[in-house]
């Protein structure tokens, strides 16, 4: 009862029958006590369990199972099983998991998955300028940054990109790369940037691109088919911190000495393990994980991808960290769509595509639900925010005075005070500016409220969602109450098991005898004889304790307990059943073997046939339980509705 899925065929059949059976499915199929059970719930579960050709007998048979199922669920509800914290946690967790599939624009998601894979098949070389927003930026701050970006673009029409980048870019790496940030591929940067770099012509400066960091200006300098990933081993000689020219020269000489050793035939792996300053890879012969473009510093990346054949070794390469010698281990192209799709989806939250999907979904809901904002009431919040520098407790204390509708979704009003509370909870009360937060958090607040409203409508909008949750809800209750009333009781009720066995002993008679007892394997003859005498008089618990004492320092005795029929075990056949035609040869490890037990023609107690008795006792308890429930909750079947269902369902 713990895992459920909607198979395509079941969903399709359910839709067909829901349309065809609408008149009947909205009617009551049965009444259990004062609980009305709808026909659509029966149809849904029936179709999930039986989609082959059926007849009336199949429907009647399933009707009995369905009735018993509902009886137990109703009893569980009456006893409060659905009010426990554990039930609510499990049910709500499952509902959230399923609801997530309905709170997303799946068409947009598929479009972005396909787009991401196309981008992964091409590498783009970029030049880049970043103009950061100031901390706690106001709308006027972002506007000023945008205007600055436009002025930079004007300069770029006349000036060299690298020179402009050096003079204005807030990118921390600009001094090293002068705005040339190297090669990128899909899902490496924020989605707005990625979208721009794959749509911009080579050599053309982009318009300002906004991300959470600020405005970006890019220029695509080159494109190529994606080079995929490469794996190399490296020997690394590190520069000391703030190295002098003399120290750098010393490191250079040491890498040249290693290069000569390689030319003389010494193994790369051995030199890496004994000489490399990259200790994390030295123990692996210098081998690094696979990496793609943009993951290593430029000089290292270019040298790695320049190696052509496995085993090729590069000349020494200098980076800002020191000197490297590389050896090509492997290269692999961009993997297939099927292989990369899970990784693409995992990257959606990081690269911003998930937000694009969510925004598309919210935009659609805004139209469907006729979303409208009250500008006058929003302006009241702005005026109120101006009276509070920060959204602190004083700001929150006035929320009750603002109860006007801020916006409407369908026939649902979201009031001003809800937004005030949201601002308070989403802000640093002694840092954030209240006016900025009132403007800046609004879209996020609206999106969350619209999604929350949509979530509350899912059961009404999607019959299959409602049925799936009902199935899981009832399944948890059935499992929990059945465990308490039947499964745990049947396993632990020794008196009940003994009584049931005694009343049904004839049912458990054997066709052939069994030997019940123990086999003993001994290394020592003297211990074997002593143990054989003792075992005849000792309880099973005492035997186990005595053997443990013998084996305290070393394994002297091994033992095996069980119940066997002839042919199961040669030792038992020979020593237990006294069949001299069966020969067994003791092992050299345990040369002394004997058995203690007896031949039985029938089980002496339920312990001898416990599995079968417990199973039958469970069936008995369930049967008696259902009878009691039918008395407690009288069942009435609406035969008219059932007949109409049969006419539609029987193929």
C-alpha cells in the first residue's frame, strides 16, 4: 500500500469511463452505516486492478473485496487512525509529492529540456562585462544600473571590449582575463545568460541581460560543436604563496627535471605519486575526474583538450597556480539525450529553468483565474512602508489595520495584511529597506499565493488526482488497522494460535513423517560423547548456552536445528530416520556427528507448523472481523447503479 502510480492505460480508461459513466459515477453505489460510497471510486479502483476483458462475475467478486476494504477504512476512521501525527505526516508528504506534478507547466518543461540538450551539444566562447546591483538595491538602483549598461554598450561600439571590461566590469576575474571568460556550454550559467549566449550572433554585443547579480553584457566570439569531457592525469608543482621570481624559476626547473625523467622512460603514474603537489590525485597516479569546458583554468583546459590520443603527454604548462604536465586518459563526446535527461532535470533549479516553468504556469493561472491587483490598495502599503525604515516588529504590529483586498484570484481575496506579514517574515528586520521589500517581494508573494490557491483546487479540477489521494489515504488506514487487528495479533496471540490449532488439528496432518531436532558437529570425540548425553536431558535453551560455553575460546561444536523429511539431509536420513541405505561422510573439520530429536507423524503443537497456522489464523480473524463490521455498519448495495455500471464495464 506504500507505492502507487497512474499508468497511462489506466488513466486513459478512467477518463473514458468517467465520461461515459458520469451520470452513474456521481451516484451512490453503496451505503455503509451512514457513509455513502460513490460509484466513481469503485470504477477507479476496479479499472486499476482489472483492465482485461471482464464479465459480471468479475465485478461481483471485486464488489465484495471493495465492500470489505471500505468497511475496514470506515472503522479505522471511527477509531481516529486518520488523526494521528504519523498518518498526517505520511499522507501530506505523499500529497505534496503528487501535487508537484500538477503545479508545473509540463509542456514548457519539456521544451526547456530539449533546449538544454541542444545547448549541451554546442560550446560558446564569451567576452563578458558585469555591472553589479548595490546591496539591498531599490528599483531606482536597478534602473540606474540598467542605464549604466546602456552607456557601456555605446562605448563598445567604438572601443575595444577588453579595455572597456577592464575599466567598468565588476566581475572579480576581469583583471586576469580582461573580460574574455572562455568557453561555456549549456547549463553552466544562469538561464537568462545562457539564452542570450546561444541566440546572439558572433561578434555582436548583446543588450543588457538581468540576473540576480546585476546586468550583464556579452559578446560571443566563437562557436563550435561541443568537445564533451576529458579525463587527464597530471603532475603538479605548486608555486608558494606570493612566490618571488626566483621561487617560480625553481618550480619551473623541477617540472623540467620531471619532464626529462618521463622522456627517459619513467612511468607517469609513479612520478605523479612521488612528485606531484596535488596530493588528492597523487595517490591515484595523478588521475583527475572527467571535466568539461569552463571547469578548469584556461591554460589547463586548452592543454587537456589539445591532447589527441590516449597516453599522450603534454609539455609543461604554466597556470596561475604553478606548473603541470598532463597525460590523456580518455575523452568522451556529449552523451545521448536519454542518458543526460536526469542530469538536465537536476540542474533546472540551479540554472533557473525551473523558475521559468513555474512562471509560465503562474502566468497561465493568472489568466484562468482573472488575477487583478488593486493599485490603490497596493499604494497604501507603499505609503505605510515609507513610515518604517525596516520591516521590523513595529512594522508588523500595524498589519491588522490593513484588511483591504490587495489582489483577487477567481473569487478569492488576498488582503493587505497577508503581504505585510510575508514581508516581515521574508526580510532581515534591521537591514532590509521596507519600501524596497514591498516592491521587490511582490511578484514572489503573488506567485506563491496563486500556487497555494491552485493547490487547494486540485481535487476539484483533476478527478484522477482526487482518486489517487483517496486510494493512498485509504491504503494507509487499511495497512495500519489491519496490522493492529490481524497481523500483529495473529503473530503474538499464542493462546489464540494454540486454540485455533487444536480446533483444526486434522487440517495440519502430514502425509509423511518429519524428524524434528538438532544435528551436532564436533571436533573432539570426548566432547561429542559428553554433549550427546547432556543434550538428551537439556532444554533447547540450555543446549545453546552450553555450546556457547564450549566454543568460548575456539569453535569446537557447530549445530543445526530444524524439521526435515526424508531426502532433505543425509545426516538426518541416516541417524534420525535410521535409513542405513543413505550414507554420509563426516568432514575432516567435524569428524564426530550425532542427532538428538524424534520422528513425528503429526505436528505436536502449532509451533511445528507455525507459518501455515498463522496464515490461516489471520484469514479466520479477518473473516470474523468483517462479520462484526457488517453488523456495526450495515451495508446496502444500490443494485440499480451497479447494474448500470455492469452494462458499461462488461466488454
